[in-house]
């Protein structure tokens, strides 16, 4: 509600319930989706200034940070 001043407490509570729902809300592992990464690389290849085709996701995505964050 701090960042959405016109939101009522009821709507904020409903939004939180939806976003945090264990079945349909945000994923708890917050892992990057390989298809999504590829889609971004394809768009950057197509629309980028230098016309370079991006093919190696490991140059741009470092999953070590995710792995460290997921450690108990």
C-alpha cells in the first residue's frame, strides 16, 4: 500500500493472497526459466544495435547466485 496509495487494505490483502498462493502464486524457487532466457536473447539478437546473434546463455546468466540463495 505504501507504493500504491489508492489501494485499499482489502485489495492489498487479496493481492497478497493471490501472489503468495502455494499453487498458483509466485514460485518459491524463483528459478530462471530457460525458455524465457532464450526468448530474451532472441529479442536482443533481433533488436540489438550491433546485429550480433546471442547464442550462449552462460555468458549472460550466472546461476551461482540463485544456487547460493536457495541454500538453507
